C-alpha cells in the first residue's frame, strides 16, 4: 500500500500490522501495489532503453504511479472502513469494482 493511504488507514508500512477486518482492503492494496510496481518497471525500462531516463525521471514516475494508486484506492478503502462487522467488506469491494 502506498504511503498516504497506509498512514490514513493506520497500517504500519514496516510490519504491515492491521486488524483482521482489514484483510479485504489489504488484499486489494497488495494487488494494486504489484500492478504499480510492474507498470513503473515497464515504463522505466522503456525510457532507459531509449536513453531517456534519469534518476529524477524515475522518481517522478514512481511518485505519479503511487498517487494514481492512492486515488483509485481511496473509495474502496473508505467503503471497507465503513463496514463494522467485516462481512459487508467483500460485497463493498465487489460493488466498487463491478463492470
């Protein structure tokens, strides 16, 4: 999970400590983080292959990707946080990501 979202949700980024009711959110965030890392690596590899990637550019790409993930995950995170018993969590995620 990216920085801002993790800190807003009270999740320790170092240990990943969170309550059991946050399992659904953690799974969504983990998948989003995997996709983010893959996309950043792919973009940076393409830029580097063209000789157009500086360290500053890499940081810009990393930050942009993290911001996009944060913005996408805010609504599902809020929906899951609003559930008291954890049972509505999967339904909330399904509703948010339904086609």
